[in-house]
C-alpha cells in the first residue's frame, strides 16, 4: 500500500524534470543544428568534428541562455559592418559585453570539446 502512495509523487517528479531541462536547454534544435553545421564545415566535416561541435554548442548553451546567444551572434555579425552601423555596435558597452560573454562561452567550449 505504501508503494502505491509513492507513485503519484514519483510521477509528479518525473513530469517536472522535462520542464527544468527545458529551462536550462532552451536552444531550438534548428539553432543547434545550424551551429553544428557551420562548426563542422570549419573543422573538416568528420565524425570527430560532429562530436566536438555538438559538445561545443552544448557547452555554450549551458553558459548562455538562448536570448543572450542570439543577441551576441547579432552583435558579432553587425560588428563586421563598416560605417556608422558597424561603429554603433563596436562602440556600445552593451554590445561589447554581449560579444565578450559569447567569446568566453566559446573559449570554454573550445577547451572542453576540442
């Protein structure tokens, strides 16, 4: 009888686990796949590159929430622009901080995965 009384608690805990995982792992599959695809192209399109690049995006995702990753990637692409638009991104403290956080996450991923 005691065993049956514990089942609702076990089911409640099991149901809560995916929600917690979703909060931590909020990167859409397409974003992860896009990162891995680009990373593999840069690293030789091998099975080893697939494993290292998959590891890399997992590390980045564990450090940066998805919205901050998107913001940093936007800054990184706009940073390459010449003229006034690029200058706004290069000289903004918020943009610099976002890019710095992305670079730190990438460096951590590099150390742990490659």
